[in-house]
């Protein structure tokens, strides 16, 4: 079974709150990696703040197009 078919089955069975829980899980796993793994922390904090802003805007564009 391909990853796309597996993801499609998950989307059909998922409740409205499952995606929010997935986002929170990724957020807290990232915080865990930042605190537990110094190499990852140095990598993440090595970028300037504006790169994170640019990436956030790029990822938000498709959502904003759907909303407005």
C-alpha cells in the first residue's frame, strides 16, 4: 500500500480534531528535540528570525487563498 492511499484512508476516518492534535504533536515533538538534542537546537537557532517568517507566509498562502 502506498503512502498516498494510507493517508487517504486516514483522512476519511479522521475526526475534525485529529488534524489539530497532529499539529500540536509536531509542535511539541519539535520542542522536545530542541531541548534534548543540542545539535538540533544549534541548527534551528542558527537561522535568522526572518527565514521562519518567510516560510510561514509561504505555507499560509494556500490557506489564505481558500479562505478569501
